[in-house]
């Protein structure tokens, strides 16, 4: 049976309402696809694709921005996104050493699309976290089939979370990490966040520290996280970058301190085609939505992840029963 999401356990983050699926796909048109690789004893990896829309993104670019909290990581394509304020390919998440192979395969995919036969420059946007504890990271197993499969299998609605796709081999706070998502409604607009959690620190849920058992090894300090923010609000590159900055506030609420060895990145985009943009004051209302959705997406990545063994190492899933008991003692869960 699938492990529960945070809200199914009575953990409510913030005060804003969620979208229908409490997922990044609550932003109309956005789709998510995974390819998950679990082979033998050493392969625990994969890719995750986020599609702002299912058309030809090179011909129908979306406004986008990248915000960097701590840059110990690889984010191919980030400089052009921030220079031009546009995203022109699906966004991919993968394993550290697989970043550039995935980027190459993403170019292959873009060149197959109608209207791109004469294209001479494509900016693939690919981020990563390091799954080398549980996965044979030097194998770089995600290639053509995995990239094409994630795009072609991308869908709207409910998003598969936990130890899937780019989160198959990740670890967060010493427990099994993975993919998580959440969304918030702000008036007529929706904000959705998807994360690939693979970072260190001391897990805190709604302000309550979650202690590891005495027999468990201490959680690592270093690690990384990719945070994807989607909205349908009419905002430009500058305000998308400001929204991306607010993911760091949600990340901090969960207990991360952004160590020297951490790659903390946010990619933000809007699907809006409206010409009249929100004012700076109006954008302020979207900031709490980003913070709340980021925090809850991280919790979902942990609660949904399953205990995983790879490379002869076992990383346990966050224990649900004891975690809920701790939260009950502090009044977070009734």
C-alpha cells in the first residue's frame, strides 16, 4: 500500500487552500512524468520531467527564472533562462553525473518536434541532486529511452511521489527522500511546487523537531534540493525570480540550513499569456503560497518515500507512527 501524504495524516501546512490535487499539476496545462530505474543491487535512479504545456516549448516559450540559494550543484541552461527570461524545453531533474547526458537527450527530443528542423540553438534546462549513496552514480543510466519516456508519459492530475523518477535514490535528513509536490490557491491564481529532496539538516515539521532514533547514524549536513514553482498568474521574469527566492523560506522551515555542500535551486515559470502583469504589490500575495507549498512538498517527499536498499546500503523511510505521535504531543496533529 502507498504511504500517506502529509495531509492524510492530519498535518496541515499554513492557511491557504490547496488546489484539487494539491500538486504542481493544479496549474492548468502542467504535466509531470517519471522514468524510474531499479535494476539489480546498484541501480536506483531515474528522471522526472515537468512540462509547462504539452506543445512545442521552443516555439511557445514560457516566462521563467532561476533562483540560487547555494550553488554547489549543476543546473544546465540556467544562465540563458535568467538572461532572456524564458524557458524553451521541458524541465528535467536527474542524478548529478547524468545531468549532461539527459540534456543531450532532451535536445534530441526537441529536434524531433515539428517546426524545429532548422533550429541551431536549444537551451535544455536540467537540474540534479546526487543519488550516489544508493545508486551506481557513475553508470549514468538515464538516456534516450528514459528521457523520451518521461516526456511521453507525462500527465496532469495526481503526481506520483516519493521514491520515483529523479527521487528514486535520494536521501533527506537521513531518511529516504524523493519527489514531493503541493499547491496553493490565491484568489483566481494557483501556485504549485514540486521538489526533488536530497539534502541534510534536522527535520522540523510545522515547527516541531523530529528526532532520529539513538541507534540511527546522524543525518548528513550536506545535500541538495531542486524546487520547481509553477503558476498561472501573469508575472514576468523578475517577479518569477522573486517567487523562486521564497522557496528558500519554505526549505528553511523544514530544517535545512543550506550548507556549503548543498545545491539549493529554484526554477519558476508561469503559464499565463495575459499581457497585463500583476503589480509588485499584488505579487506579494503569491509569496506565502510558494512558501507553504514548498514546505508541504518536502514533507510529502518524505512521507511518500519508501525504505530503499542500493549499493549494499539501506536508507529507512521516515517512520510514520512515531512521527505522528511526536506531532500529536505538540498539538500539530489532533
